[in-house]
């Protein structure tokens, strides 16, 4: 490959198309400029490339580099220092993303593995069908028929195991005769990733009705998951079917130097890459107007989940429905009337592009964000878990204390970094607001770095990491990530005012009381060695009452000392709760509003 | 900095309305190019294949999968009636009989030696698409549907529930700040599209539904009243499929908000005319707003239909769509090019405006909509 000095990458979101230009300067890849324009997949344009060109025009204006030629094509490779780019890449989540139904034999086993495969490939799951999901056959058939997904992933049976149940799933699909969401008259793509001995039986029943692809079993044995082949098939079908049906994507595909990747798939790639490069456990979130995506890598295991109806504009009322009004009100640092609050959220739903004008309005949206983040994280924890159904050899003595299978992989005490992105986190006016929302929603334990994606360029860096990992990693570290600083948060509870931790920095001992929140000055790039000595009921990673020594790093907020306890308990009394919230806002240097 | 998006809902006394009347699956288009269609005329038809119901035959008969064929009394392709014998076994010299009968009428489509199931597919269900508006077929999309075109007055609402309905417009109030209350509704309003001002109460909406009012058009509704009316909460704004007799279109938002004068006066001028109304709303991916369409009829000759391009410029008439000025009207007095710090702490693109009460204010551009002149 010729030397790559200039990279253009776009992400076509459901509302905005974002373009970034990366250039190699003094031997390092750096973000040069960014442009954006409204996405144009819908009438009157019906062509995604219009929005792409508009976003690239903005990049041209800001960079002074000529990128689009007289035929409205992206000039490649770069001709000189002021024209063209060496490679062009793109991701997309426009037009509703990739919508999938997954099916398996056992809900907690093969169907769950199928969910992980589909989510990991960037899909939104619209239903999970399992032989044992408790619904009657006709109910499942009705659902499959009504939903009109972009594709269906079927799984089930270990290799050499059940054939009959897979034939039943095929019969169910045959009965439903499902049609794809896009492309009237086309056959629905169905991926079979189940027991290899059932391929023939499955195919025999369904092959005339659907566009069938057969890949390796995603659960070849109870102890193993093999999600790679199913994910690759999903990605291929996404490009062949979904993208080709979306307006203008055929043209866009012909422009790019690698296949268009679904946006969440790309974000997952960059998270996996950095977790591996820095040997970290990472949690990342992208909270949008309609959906919230959560990504994690714990001990090398990557998991992605998407909560399709948790978001801050289109889906804001679904957060209200799922969380309940009380759970939203509990984070607002002033008194609110329930009816007013409900109407306010509804008005945001129907006018999703409006923004908070007053500080009080901002605090309300940030309260909803805490609940959306919390609910999406609960969902994530339920799916990021060890395989269920593994046989364990137990003795009588083990029966009482041996760990269950299917336990969550998410262990907050082992988490090294939380990365936030999406409007409410990336564009919060003050860095402390973003850090504060993430602390409340995730309740990190021990010592954890809090950071955000500066301008939401993780999708573009994700697709770049596939073709040029070095460039992707360099830009990620230098331009994408903005660190807020480490947070020290002991797990445990005590009575208000009791000392729960002593932190020693530069030989100076500082005692912290339960229920308090503090920020110590420590700037971007500055590090300190600290000894954290929790009292008897508190744990910072080494066990209750045991001290640890760690190197902490500051950031745009500083070193945060969160002594509010884990789990974080808010006062039940409204007046006391509001007073406490106001105290914490002040500690973080934030005005209350209201 | 991206292009500021300023949403504006259409409130037009005369515009060209094009409606794509599309089948969910390929089928037969019945209307032809240039044909005049009415709201209830069938313009396209198809059949949704029936659902297949499986009968666990081998299991019910207690036979081995591979022996099922010996017990069969039907073949693939056979048409069966309900309770028709599908398979049977006899034992003890024919004294003991096990039978499997058809649970539904249909066609035998599957006899599986993998599962021992027999699949019967129900007869296809016909689906018809109607004209919805009075107009002419401007385009036929073979096997999919037609585009019906008409010159009409059109009002887009901000949110709605309920599907397509038609009815004559009937004004219930004389001013846009008056709410609709229960006592204003009676049985004479069945099949009509009634118009109110600032709000419709939950009791009034229930009464309207009870007497089968076709549609209610009003400024706003309190969130809780809508939930009570529907019997469930709306989490995501995708509506139109609700099982209700009265379609609701709100023009301003949630709470109690006076209907914009322009909208109210237009509806008033259309009193007695036949309207097509649809509450279907989808705010995500492919925005659909609820609508009231009143075809003007071929006998009405007027100026050429031109939709004014709405531009955010000095002098433009705007309405604030978010607090602290929610619902207030004004005129744009300045459009500073540089982003400005607002009370929330964000730095965003703004406009300066003079409100109708004389106040001079700064508002984020994202928080206004342009009102067409």
C-alpha cells in the first residue's frame, strides 16, 4: 500500500452526516478538521451522498484542501498537499440502522448467543424468538410476520445436538412467510448458525421462501461461543441487502476504499482495539436521541448492547415510561411539578431538535440522561455475562457457594475507564456535568478514569482501525479522547458524616466523610501517586478496609473523590435530597439552576 | 458549525398535496392514471398470505416420525375444512383410534418427517388501500399503488393518534384560546371533525370517542389525559395504529396552549367542508406529522399553487417552541453569525427577536419555528 498521509472518513447518522479529515503531520496522524451537514436519506433528496458531499464541502472550506472534483467525486489519491485524499471510508446508521430478529432454541443459551452476535455486528434487535420463550407458536409467527426485520439470525443446538427444534424454527419462519423491511418483492435474508447436523433439515423446509445463508454454529458446544462467522455474515448481508436498498448507498459504496460499516459496529471495533492495546477494561456509551449503545470489554471479552428505545429526544418519553417519573425527579436539584415535567418531556419528544435554553431545563435533561444511561447499563449487564448452561462438577461442599453460570462480566471494581459520547454527554456545557452524569448512572467503584469522545469520531476511527490501526490509535489518543480525571469511589455505606476514607497525596493525609463529593486539582496529563486507605466497611479494590496505592491522572475536571458510597443512596425525604444534590453540584463547581 | 434546522409545520390555505397510497405487499392496482378517486374508493388490492398453523401430528398420534406417512389421510396441496381428519392410527384390531383433525380450514403446505408436524395455511386475507383524499391519480406505480394528487388546504399538526378518517369540519369554539369541554359534545357530531382551541379535556375526548366523532383538532392536550384516553402510555412517538374511533390531531404541543391564530382561522374558513384527517405521527427516521387535508375541488380556480420557501431571515415571523418563551410569537430582528453563550451555559447559534408583547429576546435558532406568511 502506498504511504497514507490524508484520510477522509464520514459517518452518516440518522440526522447528521459528520466528516473528519485526518492528516499526517510530523510523522503523527492528527485530526485536522471536521464538517457536518444534515443527512439526506429521505425526501426530497433520497440520496445519502448529497449530505456526504455537503459535509465534505465544509471540510474543504475549513481545511483549504480541495477534495471534491468537478464530477462531484472524492479525489483519490491525494495529488499534492492541497488536493485529494489518500483513502476515503464511511460508516452509517441512517435509515433506521440494521434491524434484526434473532431466534434460538433455548432463550438463555443459543438465543442469547445469537443476540450477542447480532448486537456485536451493530444491529438493533427487534425481537428474540426462542422455542422456550413462553409464547404460543401462533403468537411467535404473528410477531415474526409483523416486524419486518432486515434479516433474521437463527441458531440453536450444539453441533451433533437437536435437529427437531431447529426444524421447528424453520417451520415457524415458513408459517410466518416474513418479508424484509426494505425492497418490496425481495426475499428476506436468513442466516442459519445452528447445529451443523441440522443444516439440511432447516434448509429443506425454508430455502424456497427466504434468502438462506449457512454459517458455522455460533454455539458449537455448551462451553464455547463462536460469534465471528455469524457476525461476518451479518456484515456482508448488511452491505449486500440493507445498504443497497437505502437511497444513494450504491453510489456511496463505490466511493469508499472499504465496505461501509454500520456505525455501532465501527464504534465496537475502536473500543476493542484500545482495550487490547492498553490492556484495559473499558465501558463506553453512546447516548443518542433515539437509542443508547453500550460497549464493554472486560478481561478481553467484548460485548455490545443497544437499548433501541432509550434516548434523549425521540425516545425521551420511553425513558419516562421505563424509569418512572420519580426516578427522574430524584436527580433534579430543585422542586418540580410532576404534570409540568411530564408535559415538558412530551414536548421535547415531539420537537426533538430543540435544545435546553435555561439552566433548569438543562438540569431536567441531564436527570433524564442519568436514567437512560442507568437503564441501558442494566440491560447491558444482563447480556454481558458468562455462558449459561455450562456443566460444572460440584461436590456437596460446593453446592452452597459455587458461582452460578451466566454471571455478569461487568465488574465495576475492575473497570479502568468509562468513555461517554452522544449529545448530552459530548456537548454538556461543562466537563464536570458529563463526569457527574456518568458517576451517578454507572457508580464506578475503586479508581476509574472518566473520559468523553470529544466530537463523536469513534465511528470513523472504528472503520479506520480496520484498514489503518496505527492512524486510528494515534488520533484516538491525541484528538478523540478528552479525559476528565480519575474518580476514587469506595464501595460501601455508612452513617452520614462518618469518615470513610483517607487519601494520602504528596505525603499529606486527607480524610473524607461519607456522603461527600470533592474535586482535587490535578490537570490534564498530570499524575500523582496516591495511597487510599478505606475504613473498615469500605472497599477500593483490595477488600474491605484494605489500602491500595495507585497512580492517578487528572483531566479537565481534576481528581474526583466520590465518598457518596456504593450503592449510591439518595435521601428519601425530598427536602433532604434536594439539599444534598445542591451540595454535590456546588462541590463540582456547578450551578443548580431551576 | 452545521446548518441550523428550523422545523416548520405546513399550514396552507392552498397547496398541492400528493399522497402515495401504497400496498404493504405487491398486488393489483385498480385505479388508472388520471382517474378521479374519492376517499373511500379502493385504489389497490392485495392478499396477505395466511398464517400457517402447525399440528403436532406424530406427537398426538404417538407414532415415530418416520411412520407418520402411514397414518396420513391428506397430502401436500390438499384443501381441508375445519375438523377434517388429517391423520389417524388404529390399534387393537381397529378398536382403538387416535385421530388428528384440522384446527383451521386451509391448504396443507407441510408434512415434515423431521418434526412430525402437519402445516395448514389459512386462506389469504385481502387487503385494500383506499383513496383517502378526493383527487386525481397522478401516477401509477405498477403492482404497488398510486399517487393521488389534489389542490387542498393543509394543516400539519405536531402530534396525533388514530388513523385515517374523513368528516365535515365543525368549529366548537369561537376563539383559539378556548378549550373543548365534555358538555360541548353531543351525538350530532358523529362523523365530523371538530375543532377546539387551547386544549381538549380527557372527559371530552372520551365523549367524542363514544359518540364516534371522526376527528378532534386542538392546540394541546395534557399528557396524563392522553394516557388515560388510550389506556396506555406512549413511549416512542410512532402512532396511527391506535384502536380508537376518534382521531386526535394536536397542533401546538402538550399542556394547554392556544392554537396559533393562523391555524385556527384557516380551519374556521373551512367549516362545513369535507376533510381527510390522519393522526399518524412518526418523529424518528422519515418524519410523519399528523394532518388535516381539505381538497378544494376542481371547481375552485385560484392562483397558481406556490409554496413559499420558509427562510430564517430578518423580519421572519417565528414562534418559540421551547421554554422560557414556549408558544410566544415574534419577528426576527437579528441573526448573529457567531455562536452566543446562552443561560444553560452552551454556546450556540441564536437569533434575536421582538416578541408580540414587546420584549426583545435572544433564542437558540433550534428553538423556533418559522410561521409561513
